[in-house]
C-alpha cells in the first residue's frame, strides 16, 4: 500500500491541518502495517504556478519539445507519475480565504492534463486516474460544513469536483473547524481527532 501525504500549510508543526493529516496517516498505518508513506511538502517545495512555458509544453508532442519545454514539463510528469503510483492520497487542506492554498492549486494544475489524466469524449469527460482513495484533512477558523457559511466553502467542493474530474471519486473528509471561535476552538481539534479514531478505515 503506497500512501502519499500532501502537506500544504505554511505553519509547519503548528498547522492543525497537518496534525489532522498525521492522525489519518497513523490510522492508515495501523490498518495497513505494510505500507509506504511518502510526504510531499508543497509549502516548502512548491510546484511553479503555471506559465506560458508550462502550458505550451503540455500541448507540444514530446518529440517536438525544445530543451526549454522539455524542462518545463518535468514538474507535471513527475507529479502525475507519483500520483499514479499512489494507492491512498492524504491531503492537508487549511482554508485560506474560503479556498485552498495556492501551492495545492499549483499541484492540481500540474496533474490535471488533457489526454493524460482526463480526456474529452463524445459522451463527456472521462477521468483516467483510477482506483485511488483520498482523505482530506480540512482545517478552518469558522464552521463551513453546515450553516450559513457552507455556501462559501470552496475547499471541499472544489477538491471533490476537480479530483472527480480526473477520475478520483472515493473521497472522505475530516474537518477541524471553528478553530477561531470562542468556546468552540478548545474542542475543535479533539473533536476532529475523535472523528478519525471512530472512522472505519
């Protein structure tokens, strides 16, 4: 069992999403003792935001790429190869301004490639990344899983849609929320940990 842990928070050891992600990893390792966990810290080693050279490299056949284009596509090729070798993906997702960190968006931009991880057909889009399980460890200062703020939560909804677009639909979400709300913040993380402990992995 190969597990890829994407770390996206800039807060290091103080990151609640990272601590929640680590709790998920611990449970997975208990469930699958013979497993390999690879950590990829996108906050410390981000993939470049897409520029013209990257997009050009994506749409240029390998045999026609210049040395510059061949270098530009490496980030994407490596990220996709790593994803394809992964059985379980754990993604730490701190909410930044209602959405995901830009480093996570960059990773997504490099793995979502037409003809490689999805394709357009006469009957619609077909995701080409198969047989993956994803766990999202979402952390937020407010409460966004329900109530009036649910409609502005663009973390879970975006990730479910874009991952589903490339073929990954088996997604489980754990949340540590209300981390900035008085009388809730003290219990927010312990509650999230209990949800992980109670889950049947």
